[in-house]
């Protein structure tokens, strides 16, 4: 049996054994989804890939998962200081479409890319705009408990009234310099944040609602607290996001839930680390960013990017380069071809020893790079072909590379090339090695490579 599942919890800042809070019930998993004011870039998808691996590892260990992911289609301001425009309104102006239209456009693109990367869909995909009533009710409860105050531009959470605010990020509240960090305005403390923003006087927003405090729209953080609690309860198993969510978004989610029900929302807080390009975090605010379609335009299968992300641990920053993509493309092609060459044997079972070793690695805080190395060890090893195939299929339940669904592209092979290939196969069978090598050279001169496989061969263009 593999070792028990250990996960790194950012709340405790340590590895902890994982066990579901409720025996026999699905694991409650909440992952912060996209803000759909623009396309998602490949750095965003590195986080979504980490969360997909986590979900697959939970399922591999026999835990059903109730996965909730939000779609932020309102309330995310352009600054963590609750200043600037709503990103949706800004995106609408940039594109000439309505905020509702761009929300649908970028949500559809996001969901398409999840499929291209073989990322399992969420059990529940919930939009912020579909849960305004829940967010208002949440704010009302916080207000009744004395954690809010109202300014000219909105209703704010008073972080000074919450003991232990900022524990997730280990914030030095007293050391924050409000004058340098943010423009304080009417806020009492620089860490205070908007729960509800009022629509600017005399300005008609595309997305605004009536509330007990006036017409306006919710802050960014309240949506996740409200929707997570609605679908997963007051205290659930795991909450995930990117490392940039730790100091602000997740810190504020926790504060809201502590104020309302007295829990930290989730038992485990897990975060994927940045993808770096030219030693800088990839971000839409920089103006230039790579999409999954950008990779496809350069001829890469999207699963090459998935493979690349599997080669780095989720808690380490990963540098992106085209050279790294080329290496990942070569490795994935070799793995696919090696797996495809293995004959299927319905009676064959996975090798227990290798499965245990693989399980030990993925259960060690999702150490997929070492688990991937074991997959290569199996592919190159001397297990019977049917057992090798069955073992790799078991591994692929976590790796998600779709090995069983892949097949080489059909190549239009001219008759003279087929004749040469058959002649070389016959020479090989007769152990006429010099003749076989000569015929391989003729095939190469015609632009074809002959790959020997158990029981036959395969031709592919060079």
C-alpha cells in the first residue's frame, strides 16, 4: 500500500496528513476560477493544472470529490486597494462589447482550454453574478456582528476588529505603511477591504444591483466566501488558488468567514506557484501574455504544456521558455509512441510494486516530477508489454496525458516506400542486418523513418 496522502497546508505552513473532514462524504474542494475580463494566460493554467492533479490524486486515493469553482464576472477591481474600475467594465470598454458578452466570451474560451489540457471539469461552476443575493446576505450577517463600516463609496470590512487577521499570509499589520502601500482615503486601516461598492453618482454601470446599502456591486472577495459556504458548508476540506491570492484575496475570504461563522473556511489552504517568463511573473497587466492558443499557433499540442508543468513541483516557481517546450514535446512524443507500441492485454494487471512507488510519490505532497520519472522507468524497463501498458494506464489517471486516446497521425505512404519497408522487415526477420540498414537508409532518403514495434513496424515522416 502507498504511504498516506500528505499535503502542504499554508495555514499551518507544514505538511499534514490528509483525511476528509466527513467520513464517507465527498472531499469538499474549492478552487478560485478565472476573472473573465480577458483571456487566461498559460501562467493561470499552471495553477489550474496543479488543482487538476490534486483532484486526480484525491480520486486515485479513493476519495470522491465535490469540486466547486467560481467564475468572477463582477466585482474584481483593478487594484487590491479597492480602487480603479471593475475589471469587467474596463474589459467591456476595451473590446466594445457589453460586460455580459465578454463574460460569456472569455468563460467559453476558458472552458475550451480546460478540455484541451485534459483538466477535469468542476462539479459546480458558479458565477458571481448568479449569487448576488447570497453575497448580500453574507454582508448583512457580517454587519450585524459589527465588522463593517460605511464610507462614501461603499461598505468595508473593519480588519481592526478581527483578532488574528492576516494569519494565512503572516501579515505584519502594525508594520504596514498605509501612505506607501495604498491611498487610505476613508478607510480606517490599509488592510480594510470593500464588501459592497456603490455605483458612482450619475454613472450607469452595466453590472449593478439594489442592496440594503444602495445600488452598486459586490467586492471581489465576498463572492468566494459566499459561494464556497453555499455549496460546501461552513468548514470544508481544501481551498486552492495561486500564490498571489495568499496576502489579499484568501486572507480576506478567511476574515469574512471568521466574522460570519467563526471558521477559517477550509481545513487545508493550498497554493500553486508562478510561471515565470524572462524571470518575471506572467500577468495580463503587463500587456503581453501567452495563451494556450499561442502555443498551438507555434505547432505545440496543448498537452505538451501539461507535460511541461508536470516536470516541476507545484510549490516551486517554474520558468517558461521555448526550449523547455521543445524538450517537453520530444519527451511526450516518445512516451506516446512507446505506449502506443505496447499491445493491449485485457488480462494484464498493473505491477503492484511500481504502483506503490508511484503512489508514494504523488502522496508526498503531489510530487509529480518524481512520479513521472517512475513512469519513464516502467516504459523503458523489462516488464511484460501488457503489464507495462496496464501500469502506465494506472499512472495516467493522475498524469492526465491521455495516453490511451492518442494515436499517430495516418501517413500517406507511397507504394514504393511501402515496398521498401516490407523488404526491410523481411531482411530484419532473416537477420540480414547489413541489408536492413541499407534499406533503412533508402527510406530515410525518401523522407520516411521506420520504427520497429512488437509484431510489426510503423512508418512516419522524418
